[in-house]
C-alpha cells in the first residue's frame, strides 16, 4: 500500500466520525430551536378560557368569533360554594328577565320613551289610602286634534269603595308657557282609618270612618322662566264623613271637627318650583329642586272651618363618585303645616297633614300619624338594571306635630326597604316596593310617583 493512500485511509474514519458528530449537533440545535419556538408561542397564546376578547384575523368566520370560544372554568369546589348565593339570586331572578324580554318584544310601547297618543292603561294600587284596588284609565293626548289632553280613570276596590277621576288639559291658553287643567273627582270609602293621639298613637288608637267626597278644581300652570314653574289652583269640595260600622267606628269621637256632617270647602292654593336638575337617559341624575306651597280654605257650609296651610320641600340628586352618573342618591325633606286663621275654630280632621303611605313613610299605613304639622325625610339609592327600569333602596323618616317646638329627634318613625321602578318618558309608570319598619312589612304597587 502506498504511504499517501494509507494516510487517506486512516483519515477517512475520522472525517466520517466528525461529519456524524456535526449532523448530530445540528439536529440537536434544530430540535432545541423548535422547542424554544413552541414554548414561546405557548407563553404568548391566550388560554381558551381567557380569549373572550380576542378576535382572530379572519373574523368573518363564525367559528372564530369570541362568543364561539368555549369557556372553561377553573373554579374549585370551595369557589363554587362561595358563589352559591349568586347562583340562587340568578335562578330566582332569571324568570323575571325572561318576562321583561317577552314584554319588550311583544309590547315595545311599554318601554318607549314617549307614551302613545291615545289608549287604555291598566291601573293597580296596593298600599295607598284605600287598600287594594284595580282599574283602567282611558286617555287621549291630542283630543280633537287640538293638543288637548284628556284622561278618565276608574279604580275599584268594592261596591262601596271606588274612585272616578276626570282630567282635561287645554294646553296653551294665555301664551305658549301656560296650561289650564280641570279635574273632577268622586270617591267613596266605607272604612278609612284615623288614629287618635297624633304622633304617640299606637294600634289601640285606630278608628274607622265612612267618607264620600265630590270635588272639582281648576289649575293654571305658569312657566315664566326656564327653571321656574308655578301653579294657581281653585278647588271646591263637598265631603261627608260619619262613623264606620263596627267597634272601630264606635271609637271615633263625634266631637272630632268634620264628623257627622257634610262639609263644603273652597280652597285657593298656589305652588312654585325652582328646578335645577339635570337628566340623563330619562333619569334625574343631579341637581336641586325646591318647592314652596300655600293655601287658604273657607267653610261654605257653616263657616266653622277657616284655615291656612303652607309647605316647603327640597329635593337633591347626587351622583356617586367613581360610578356612572345614573347611579345616584335622591334626597328629600318636606315640611307642611295647617292652622286656623281669620276666626276659624279648627281644621277638619280629614284635611290634617299626616305621615304613612306610599309617598311618605312607606312601612306605615296611609296617614298612620296625623296632626297639624308633618315632617318627612327620604333617602333613596337609585341605579339602572334595565333600559327603562331602576332598582331602589330607601330609608324614610317622619313625624307629626302640633307646634314647631314639638319636633324632636326621638319622635321620628322610620322605615326602609327596596323595590323596582319602570321609567317612561322621564316619568314613573310603574312602582313596586317592599318596606319594613316598626309595624311590620308592607308592599306597595302603584303607578304614582314618590317625589
């Protein structure tokens, strides 16, 4: 063998071994790069359960839409146990959501910002002055094509407990910022409550009386300034009151002013409101509203009752910090007082201010406490739960008095609770509330405003 060939023969296995090692190292480097890239992609890829807000480049594919990505929960058994109350609330309220969606789909007019021009509106009332009642209201907001507004309502509790109301608004009469409204009301109730001893009354002071009333009034509404609205009203009424049948009726003193006789009264009153509130999404969210009222009443039957009355009310709406402005506090304080004047002997008992009922201290029955003066304070936390629906949590406080010196902190009666309200065109169309206090639980179902 030639020497040169022998060197080549000896070097060939070394070259082959070096080539093998090079390929092995290259393969290891390639695999390392592959795994490194895969690890990097895995770290930058959002897990399936966190891709609710990730949209693929080709969003036209339905399978790539975020709502199509399955949600995987990593909650433990302990987390599910802690979430049990929310599961319960969801299960209870879900049928309500289905009902609201059905009404919104089948009866969209219920949630429209403006009411229809004409139609029939069902009425229901629970927790008002005359117990459980239901009825209908027929209305036309453009009667005769002249922009007049007419409404006839009938609310029924029994054959001897019902109310009929007729309202007619003429629209602009003395200029573009004036309206004239006339109203006629007839009501009868065989068992209306009246509690003796004013602010100290307990359940043993309850009495009952029969009342029948026919009244008519004319109201001229004025708006001299953008944020100033006033009204001047004249009302004539004839009211007959007597003891109700039964033991509670026998407790009513016959000496009470206005019992056992028909009383004809003529009242002139006025009220002015300064409104500096602001609205958002048909809701009052901030600002102040102040209202002042005054009245004078003359007895047309025997001249026994001559009295004056006055009232002041302030409302304040406060959006909460760091929250949407539609989550707000609504505060109200109202004080009213009546007293004999111009030689009058007394004020008829059925015209005395009181607290209790759906617009004052809501856990109390209507006019639970009655005297010549009344002081009421309300605080509500209001927040939206639907497009036209608000939830509300509230606290009420109130007391009655004969003289201002009798007002004291320890004389207040309290209630608290919550409910839901449907807003329609900025005005309340439906209100359901549950209140509790010193005399138990009460439910309120009405279409009347709180304040």
